[in-house]
């Protein structure tokens, strides 16, 4: 067996051990030797490697894999303040989810990605890209309602994960196997999740293609935010409602557009429907009333289905037990059960024959 030392790093960090901590658990292993091994400049004996593999609990053939996924092409909506350990755990979890999608894709036929990739260097703006995307989806002046199913029908695999850290919103990336994936933190309000999905869709359309040369001066996060705002609240449709905006109008606008009150106020400012002074007034009032933490009225959102449906196909049609699926995917059973928790689904997938 030829072990990929980077997979040792992966398993160690996923289990939450530093080099020093792991070395203290393994007979015959020093932190110095482990450090050299993980840099690819020093060997470890077969006995020591077997002890490491047994201790970390990943199957032997996991260490022959190469899981990169989001190393180069990930787009995070991450706030300041996240610790190094929190970031590492989220990064590794997202890589594993991308890997599981690739493994499922060997037996399940996912819909093809149908969104057109658009290069802003060709003269487009994030807003015009959003307008084109809405037109492609057949949306006129109405709000985007079933956003999960809308994106999934067009080939984007969406996964909600229960991250207990509120510093991670979502991420989008192209897996090693070529699947477009969005992962979002389920522990946010529905309007927050809707904006995150639209933001990540913007990243996938404008920033994922390897053919696009993105200048260093460009702010990809700002571009994705502008795309999301136009995608969810198209300027031609919402502008009239934002002129003369009053605080008491925000709840009804939120109910209709299914976006947060804060994002509606920001939209009014960006479209020059309110002055900067009025925007400051709204911001102060939203904070004073506690709406920055929790807004009144919960908006509707549907549920992601495709990933869970793929899991169910393996269980019901292919008759895999969780243990057999873990073995087939070269994963520990605890990793598989953590990342494969089905909910009620409506989307139907086909087996890949």
C-alpha cells in the first residue's frame, strides 16, 4: 500500500490532534519524525504507520486517496473572529462532503449543471449577470421562492450542515469529480440562508471557471453580494417600493421578497431610493429594536433534497447498509453517519447504470 502522507495530515487534523498530541499517543513516534513525514522528507516504519492508522480510525485505503476539493476554488462567507481550529474543522468537513458527493456520483446520476458561467471581464456587471440568470430561470418580477429546488434542478448540489459556530455562513466549490456544491450552515434564519445561497450561486457563476482570469483588484465577495441582491430583489421590480421607505413598511416587504429587513434597507441605499442619512437612521433603529440579532417574521424556505435522495438511493435501491457504504467510500462509520442524515425529500434521482 502506498500511503499519501497528506491524508495522514487530513485524518489527524479532522480528529483534532496536533502533531505533538498525536506523537504522544503512538508508541515509537516522535513529533520530529511525524513533522518530517508530513512534509514528505522523512519515512516512518510500517509498524508506526499502522499504529497511527489504527488510532485515527480511518480505513487503510483512505490513505491512498487524494482529497483536495476546496483547496484552490472555495469561496467562503466567513466573518472575522474564527479560530484556526474552527476554520480547520469546517474546511475538512466541507472537503469530506465534497468527497462523499464524488463517491455517490459513481452510482447516482446527478442533474447536469445548466447555469452559464459568465466572465465579468467581458463587460458584464454582477447585476447584469443576475438579471441574465433570472431570465434563464424564467423569473419575471416575482420573488425567488423555492430557492433550494430551483438551484438543485439546475445541477447544484446543496447540503445543509449543523455547524455550531456562527462565524461560517456557507461555501461553494467544484468537487474533484466535477460536481458543483454549495454547503450552508443550517443554524441561521431562513432569510439569511436564502441570501447565502444567492451569494454562493454568484460565486459559482462568476468565479469558478478556470478560464476566467480574475484581477487582484476585484472584490469577489462584493461582486457576489451585488449578484445576490439583484437576484433576490431585482432593481426594476423593487425600486418603486423603496422610494419613501418607512420603518413600518419593512415587515411587509420582507414577507413579499423573502429577504431580511436589513438587506432591504441596504438595497434601498444602493439603489439610491433613500439618502445616506436615512440609511443611518434605519440602521440605528434596527439595532435599537434588537433586529440585528433577530428580526420579526420568519420567511418561507424550502429544503435541499438532492444529497439526501442520493443517500436514500444507496440505502433503498442499492441496498447498502451504513457500514457497507462506509467501506465502499473508504470512510469511518462515524464520518459517514455524521454527514449522511436524510430528511424528507421530493426530488427523484436515477441510478447511474
